[in-house]
C-alpha cells in the first residue's frame, strides 16, 4: 500500500465504522419491532404480528450497502441521484453536497426496502412494513428540506429571497385552510366553471338531491340513465369541464340523464346508517327516476351506472329490490367498483379486527368521519406525488400550483356518517360478506348480488391503486347477468375520465367475450384498442336504452317533481 492509499484508507475508516454502526442500529430497530409484534406509534393499524428476517438476505444487503456507500464516499461527494425526478434538476448535479445527500438517501431507501422484503412473515405484514418504510423515506428525502434542496436554494438566490417569503405565505394560507394546496383553488367554483352541464334539481331529501340534465338532442332514449357516484367524493368528477364530462357525453349521446348528488354530512346526519343510504337514497333515486320518466309502470326499467363506492351502493340496492321481486335495471354499468373485496390493494394494510373495532368504538353509534382524514389517507397512498411534491413546490420554492380541475375536485372533501362508514368497513373490506349470497341483511332483505338479472358493463383501470384491476374484475364472478369487461389504462380517476376527443390511453377487450376466473387469464386473450373506452360503452348502452322518443320540454314531472333549483344544486357546494 502506497502513502496515498494509506491516507485514503485512514480517511475512509471512520466513515466505514459509522456505516457499520448505522446498519447495526437499523437492524436492531427492525428486529425489536419484529420481536414485539407491535406497530410504531402513529401507524394506521393497531397490532402487527411478530416477524423475523432471512439471515442470508440481510448479509447480502449489508455487503451491498457498505460497498455502495464506500464507492459514494471515495468518489469525492460526486454522488449521482440517477433518474429520480425529485433530484433530476441541473442544480442538484452542480451542488456536490446536495448531490451526495440525494445519492446516499436513495441508497438508504433501497436498503430499508430490501430489509422489509427480507422479512419472513405473511404478505400483509410485509406490505405494512413496505408502506411504513415508504412513508418514512418519502418524508425524509433531502428534497423536502431547504438545507439540502439545491433547486430551492438557487431559486432563493435568483429571486433575492422572494421565493422564501412567498413560501411562508403559502404555508400560512394552507395552515388556515387545513390542507396542502394541490392546485390554485381560487381558479374554480362549482357551478361556474366545473359542474356546469345544464340541468335542475327535481327531488331532494336529507341524503341526496336528484339532478336531471337538459337534453341536447331532439330525441332521447325512452329508458333514462341514472348515475350514482361515490358518496366519499362529490359527483362533479363526472362533470368537470364540458370537454371531459361523462355526464355531458351521455346527454350528447341521446340519454335522459339523472345523477345523485350526495349531501355532505354534518352533525345532523351523524347517526345515518348504510341501510338508510341504500333505502332512502339509492332505492329512492331509482324509484323517482322511474316515476319521472314513466318507467314505474309494470315492466318499466332504467339504465343505471355506479362509480367506485357508488357502484357498491347501486349493486346492493338492486339486490335488495330483487329480493322484493323488483328488477328495475335494464342495464348496470360499474366503473372501478368493488363487490368482492378479496383484492383491495394497498388499502388492505389499514384493515384488521383491531382497527375496525377501534372505529366502531369511536363512531359506530354516531359521529362523523371527517373528510380531511379521508383525503389525507388517500393522498398518503402516493406520498411523493400527492404530498411532498406540493410541500416542496409551495413552501420551499414559493410556487403557486397551476389550476387543475381534477385536483380541485380532489381537495373538495366530504364527510361520512360514522355508523354508515363502520358498517361498510366491517362488512366489505374486513369480512367481505357482500359477495356471499345471503350473508348480509340490508334494509330488511337478504342480499344476493347474483339475483340481479340485468346485463352488466364492468370497467377497471389497469394502474388503479384504490380499486385494483383484479378487484374490479372479480365482479364478473359475482354477478349473474350477461357481462362485458373492459380494462382501461391509467388509474382510478384518469382512467375513467378519458373523453374520446383527447385520443389518449388505450383500452382492452376480449373479442370472444369469455370471462375466466382471474383478470390475468382474461388479459391473456384481450386485444388493445387505442383511445377511450367511452365509445365502446356508449355503443353497448344504446342496445339497452329502448326506442327513441321526443325529448322532454321540461324537467321533472307534474307538481310532484318540479325543478327547485338549477344544477349542480346546493348540496354539492357544502364544504366539509
């Protein structure tokens, strides 16, 4: 060993010792967690099973970690952050300290995730550990701190500190409004530039307003189309702007369209139950739509559509009506909907008996699940994109996020009645009883989804993290009517809100119409088609909509169902 090498080795020795000590402490922390079987404070679950590690995987991880960390140190702080978009800006590459901090952070992230993968335990335990590591790593990224964020530092210098002052203003504004701004919310107003399709409120009760939309064609199909959106969000995701409105598209296709606009629950609704949402909302909306359109007479039917939880509510309501001898649906469309809750994706990590019991104790007999809590939960499913990205932009760089209708809607939270939420949590996500014939009694009737006789159009999004594509597909094995399954590209919202004019995102269909047991088997025989699935759905729906008749000249029907206020109505404007 020459003199230079000796100096290098001597210089590196303390760093290598620190690496070894750091590894030992991290391993000790993980092993302590596994031995105790308890989750850390603040985790979304209450108890974690005991677990251990694969010694062979840990040895390989340690060797790889020390090797890569040593290479970073010996390269003289010239660490490279690679393709991670958080560190991709030119400022990171020109600042050695920031570049090194990003590189060592990414090494730590890979190693910690490797440790989670080295756990010997059930899949749910590994998933929970992965989620915890992802949250911790997302929060601890050097890009989140001004001391390390080279881009934020450069902007502060270029603006002579103005970006920092603006960032403080943004922080104070978001603290006052109670959530991180994802878009310029001042650019939107429901009824002014989102949710603008022309229509009127023709019925309301304590749970919902029923909206009817003005026809855009001289003739309409005799069977109306009733849309039931999720009650955990507001309906205008289906009517953001004229060019991406599924509601307007359906009206343009000649359908007489009705939509449920859920009331945003306040303290007066703290005792509402799942049964009331089925009986007094979904079933009531079906019957009122039938009466207004003359489909309440013997054999009269309507077309129906449910989105996400709205699809679960719609299907439950139709099963209750089937038990009463009614088959009001000529067709059912389910968009990103769970009926069989075997595959619930990342949300499964939150659900166990202790968590469900805690929620039942907290609000099962009354209370509200606050919309802000729901919104935060869904945002932290994608922490880098939906949380820390805005922390960095809004506060460190002093930027105002650009106007974006979808993110405005995403920030417009809704509450849920505690008893309704707790019933849903236990009987679907936790115990998965909805898919079992006769396992549940709702509104006084035993529920059997197989008793729904209508043909069904089932849509799932390939990258959906709320309703995984396998979970959406599972409905094909539960329902008994003639079924058509279509898969679209992208996620839970972007996959659904995909107007044909944009010519974006493919969809997949099986020409033979076969529906094997699993989605992967179905996909093996499916063909990709460019562009939106909307046109395929529209063609299918028209075959179930009946003959065409002259479009109505007025909203509602007679004195019983008169237009009381213009769409989108006042319920949707109530803030959580």
